[in-house]
C-alpha cells in the first residue's frame, strides 16, 4: 500500500509538474512576469519567494497553476500585462503545458524502448501458449508449433490465423502444422467465446523481447505518442457517435491502475504514465472553458476579430467551466470509489 501510494504521488508529479513548468518556462522566455508557481491544490504546505515569483507546494497533488501578471481581470493595466504581449507569444505560453506533457510521454516511451519489453510476435504464426482444455489442447497442439495453413488457406501472419478462425464457416478446421521440421495435419473444432464474441481455438502467439538503441528508441517514442493521440481522437469520435461507451476514470481509478501496474513491473508503470501524459496534454488542448484549449480558443478568435474579448466576461466563462470540471471530477471520483468498493 505504501509503495503504491509513493508511485501514485510520483505519477501525479510526473504529469502535473512538467505541465505547469511548461507554462512557467515559456512565460519567462517571453519576458512575462510570473507572480506565482504552485504545484498542488488545497492548503499550502510550503512556500518561498524568489525575486518577483512566489513558489509553493500544496497538499493535494492533483493540479497546479502558474499566475502570470495581467491574466486576471484585477491585474489589467500592469506594466507586464499578459494581454500586451504579441498574440503568438500568448498562444505559445498557453500551449507550452501540453507541449511539455507530450515531451514527457516521448521520453517515457523512449525509455521503455531502451529498457526493453516482451511483446507478441504477430509477424509469425508460431504458437506461444495454449489454453488448458481448449480446442487446440484437445487437438494436441503444442507451444512452438507453426501453423502453415487453415483449410487450405496459407497463413503468414498471426492476423491471418485470427481471420480464418473467425470467418471459415466449416465446423472443423484443418490445420497444417510444422513441428521440429515435421509437417502434419490436425483437425480442430473452434468454440464460441461469448466475452470476445468470436470463435477461438485457445492459442496465443509467442512472445519476443524487444530492445532498441537510443536513437531508434527516441524515434519510436515520438511515433508511439502520436499514434496514441490518433487512437484517443478516434475513441472520442466513437463515443460521440455512440459506437463506444464512455468510461472516465478519476484520481481513485488512476491510483488503482497504478497499483496494478507496479505489481507487474516498471515498464507497465512507465507505459501507464506515458499514456496518461498524452491524455493530459491532448485534453488540455480541447476548446473547453477553464482548460488551456478554452483560453487558446479565445486567443484564436481574438486573432480573427482583431481585438480581445471583454476580460471579465471571458473569466466568467472560464470560472463556470472550472466549476463544472470540479463537479465532474467529484462525480467520477465517487463512481471510482463505488467500483473499487464493489469490486
């Protein structure tokens, strides 16, 4: 329990601190006055002032913020007013948090590719494991057997096996198998798996240990981060169109996943952290009030209109959005607790 708690806190630091640091460094780079840099929410545990910036750590590691002079209605008119800076600088500062989240995810994915991990060999048709009591076990298939064809159809990749098992209408499958250089045929009767909603014979591909040099690992880290972005966007489209059920997890649910990943090993934990970092970076770019994407939307509209919106009205919209997000987080946390207690 203590180890899980340590990893949970470390995960939230890994997600939130770089995000806020992105805003902070970008603002400093653009010459803006940063009045406060805070990690965490709730009661302040520690604070110190260096120059014109106050740095603080609060009790709950579920958020943070960077206060830049001139971003709030009461701060307008100051010498270093945020609104007086060029539009591109303001867009850069607001976007910097998500940019840092993506950078963290790329670093984590790259680290995973350097450390190495086991993955299924889907480019071959070699059996890795056979489920006990499955059709494959009853047909005396063994791990290491290579499937060459199914009902006369040649198979070269694991997806070919899955396709023919699912789509061949015959009751029995005639598998041509190679074992230690010997080729023979065996009949298998697939069974229907109600959970997977498809026919199966109870086999999985063999596993391979993959590891890459740092240069290739970084390129694959970039590729993985943007592949996840694509998959997340496709999932959101599926939810909007009603093809996928929406399942949202809050801090309690994330803590549960952290505990499970830590039990398996460091690579699953790093994978979870990288996945959540991509999610956080992408979510913050959505045009939702109170999120960075909501502020970016107002800045882009300002660029189109040629003048800024009324700051009081804009902040009211962000405040309402913030309260709705807090309510949603509390609701999701409550549902996570119910699932955890019920599970």
